[in-house]
C-alpha cells in the first residue's frame, strides 16, 4: 500500500518563486511519503471544454485547474530538480502526454532522469485530451492512441536492447546504441477500462491509473479491465492500481482528513494499492512536513 502526493507544478498565476516545489518535495521525502507526482501540459489552445468531455479523453464534469494562460512547468525538468534534493521518495508523472515528445528523445531524457534519481523515477503516460496541443507539435490527435503505443515500444526497445532496432510508422532505426539504460523502470498507463488502454497495460505497465471512475464503480471497472488485459495476453493482478482521494475541506477551511481517507477501505477491497492526493501544500518545508505527517497518520488510521 502506498501513499502518493501530487505537487502542483501549475498555477493560475505565477507564484513569486517556483522553488517552493523543492521544499515541498524535501518535506515529502522526510515525511516518508512513498511517491510524489507532477502533471503535464506543453501549451493550451483557447478552448478548454474538451477537458470535461469523456469522448475526447476528458473527465465528465471536469474543469481545468487554470485558464489557458496559467503557468505550467514541464514535468521532467521539475522532477530532475526534485531528484537533486531528495533521496528516497519515488518520482512520477501522472500523467505525461508522451505522444507530444519524440520517442527517442523521450527515452533518453527519462533514462537520464532515472540515473540522476538513482532509479527512483516512474513514467506515467496517457493520451491527453487537447487537440491544440497535438496540433502545435505536429502530431495527429485522432491517432494519439497508436502514437502512444509506438512511443512506448520505442522506449522499451531502447531501454533493453544494447544495439536497438525498430521500424514503426513514425520512427525507424537500426543498431542504435543509447546508454545508460534504466534498470526495470516502472511504467504507469493512465486511462479508462477500454481495449487500447488494456493493450498498453498488458504490454508495458507495472501500474494503471484508472480514469473516470469512483468508489462506487471501481470494482466493476477493475473487473472489466482485468478481462480486457487478459484478452491482450496480460495479467492485471500483476499490475499496481492507483486511485485518487478527494481533497475535502471543512467550513473553516481546514482539511477534513477523516472524510478524505474514508474511501480507503472500500478502494483497498476493490484492489487499489496506491492512493493519490493533490492537497494544497504550504510553500515551506516545515509547514508541508507538518501537513504530510498528519496526512500519513490519517491514512494509516483509515487502515
């Protein structure tokens, strides 16, 4: 069972100094938090309505946490800085829109980050929901699932084969050497219980981040995904499953920790093994450490 905290590498307006993320990460490291994650957007078009549209990969009723002109830091760069000030907490993306990056460049960047983090990096990927972002980098939004499949195939080949050869739709190379290679780097696949996501889970994933489900539907969602993954030749029982916990605030503006962790027993019974929270953290190490100590204690008490 793991407890994962999201660091807000985004803001509706720019903070005075982004280095508060490093203090928060150090506090998570000191507090015994299992994992921290950051999120990904390269750029935004003016229309963000697709975030609330499940048909394009969004979340029904969801709203982006900033407008299109909000500040968003690039996640792999952020985690490289976090790696330098932490020693034990695992570092993850949740999720990286991996298809927006050239797969050979992404494979090299991830391998470098993992080396600097002493093997603590975990690559969480998904297809995203915003057409404008894909258009901006010249990648076809309508085939983004196939694009992500190829990205993962290229990365897996470069990370395992000493003289790597790959011939795909967008990328082709023969006897390519790329060092260093990560040692069994965990890949988390984000998405719904649908065949394309199941294919990626079966082929590449050590973890799955379900999308668009809740406490009342997670058991059925996992059951459906287990069948789909089996049809793709995989075994979901060998894959770690995460689930977000709500950030519940009292009328006084304080975190309601018992309410936040109340879903843990039901989620655990359904098969969830990693619980993810994105609370508003104080900007300093001491304040964040105090909050995370209380969060971890409440999580343990929820049992």
